[in-house]
């Protein structure tokens, strides 16, 4: 995966990175000084908006993150009486919370989203209750210092003289931030990106002492980032396919509204996918879809791929002609045909007794008609598989002025590619079609 790709950078910085950068520029510039009531309104408004959005979209992970940040700031403020404390319960609360907060946000990322219910929320609330009890015990009246775990020097003290946060917590912050950033790069999910930047904002709030208007502003920014990530996540789910991570049918329909000639649309279909799915199981079929989608996402020629349904994909090439696009689609077809992937457990399924169900225990027997002899072309080695795709291409022109007409022409070209042997690129241009048939590609 390219960490510098446009998609990766967008997933990292939008919207959390932008919100954090604006907040830092605003708060550090000193151009605008908010009154205490205005800062409190920003603080509670950001967290109230985040909690309402988490409830509306039944998102348990951001709710846990929001409560962790809210309780962290309130605990420091409560035990320090609203002032930065150098010793005593206020300083103990600061050190312990600086240690626990990044761990909580990392746990939010690692936890599986289980919706909004008492059963799903109970473990998270139990963690928060235990942590609150732990902090209260350590911050009992008369306590002067926290255990050495929370403030011991791991390196020379001069290394961290710039920070209010103790060295153990600095390392925890660094490790959790790196883990969240890595998950964002790998998964391209708004929630992980939101956790990255809310952690950064929480760090800035602790650097400001954890109490006071500046610290409250940074914690409020962390809540605002999480609220924005919930909205961004809902948009992603609406416009992107969850399995392949490509833009979905709704995004494809919206993209059509902005197309102006010249442009090219390619219809892509996985060959023999139904037989493949029935033979090797739906889990393997999902692996095939993800593999093909990965290759489609790398298509050259400024093409934008979409998953429009099942094993069907579309690629839109704005400001291109068929002549310009065909070489890129040929390269895509070859890249998919030459790709190999291993399927865990495939060898065991092949060795299963003939006529028994090799898909899932307890399901019906696998009929012989499900096993297409042409599927033998998909087998490489004991448990290596490969697939091919057929592609139909059409462009906007005198006979295809409407987008629906271009799509229909691309679909017809796709059907010809299927009829002529599959694993080929077929265009809607008659001259190209005759050339295409003359140089039949082995399916």
C-alpha cells in the first residue's frame, strides 16, 4: 500500500487533521480570546454533539472515546480545584490520566463495533468505572505522589524537560499514536483517523495542564473531531462498498451527474464468479472481490473504479477517449489474470470426499452442476487461485450522448467479451470490435 497516495492522505487528514490544525492555529495565535462562558459552551457543545451523533448512528466506539476524554478533563479539574497542581491529588490525577487516556483511545480502535445496546456498552462502562475508582483511590485526601509507574524517568530527565507529561506517559502516547496512525493507513477508516487526531488534541490539552480555558479548548476540539468522524464514517458507509472499499453504486450514480464529454465508461465483470463462489465458498468469493478491487484501485489513466453490484464493477475515465483508455484496461486485465492468491483451507476442501459439502458443515451437499469445468483454469498449485475479468468499453459520442446510453453500450461490449471467450477487452466501436475478435485471448 502506498502511504503517500491521495486516498491514504485523504483518509489521514480529513476531517480530523484539518480541524486539529485550525484549532492549533486559532488557540496559539492569541488573536481571539474566548471568555470562560464561551469556552464552556464550546466544550459541552462539542461533547453533547458527539454523544448525540454516537446515539443516532448507534456507534459505541466513539461514545467510549468521548466519555474517556470528558471524564479525563473533569477528573483533573476536580482533584486540582481548577488550578495546575505541582503535588497532591491534582498532580496525581494528571499523571494517572495522562497514562490511561491514550490506552483508552487505542482500545476504542481495537474494539469491535457492537452497536448500541446495554450488552454491548457494558464492558466499556465497566472499564471506565474501574478506572474512575482507581483514580479516586490514588487521589484520596492526603496523598502526595502517584506510584513510580506513572512518573518514573526512563531516560535522562533533560530529554523530556519540554513536556508537562511524565516520560512513561509520553512513551504511551507515542506508541498509541503510532498504532492508530498505522491502522488509519491500512484501513482508511474515518473512525481510526478521528481517534488519531483526538489523541493529538488530548495530548495538547494535557500539555496545557489539563485545566483552564486553553486545556478545555483542546479537549473540546478532541470531542469535535470525534463528532466529525462519526459524520464522515456515515458518509463513507453510504457511498463506499464495505467489502472492497471502493466507491459504491450511490457514488457511481452521483458521479454520472457531473460527466461531460469526452469521457469513457468501462464495465468490468469477473469471469465464472458464480461457479467459483459455489465451488469454493462465499468467504473465498469475498477474497476474490477484494483482490480484484485492489487491482482496480490501481488502474492507470486517471480511471475511477466503482463496485456497482455483485461481481460487477465500473470504471469512469473523465476527459479520455477509447483509444487512450484501452491500453490501460489491457494492462489491468493482464494484472488481474496474473495475480495469484492463497486460500486458507483450500487443500483440505479439495481432499474432502467426492460429493460431500466442502463449503460449510451442516449445509446442503454440493451438487456436481455447481462445479464448472472451466474453473480448473483458476487453480494454480495446491491452494493458489487466480481469476480473470472481461471488460466492455464505451465512450460518449454522437450516438451515445446520454450517460445511460454510454453505460448500455459498455454493457453490450461486455456481453460480446463474454461470448468471445472472456478474459478480454471489448469496445463498443465496431472497428475495434472486429480487431478484438481477430486476436482472441485465451480465457
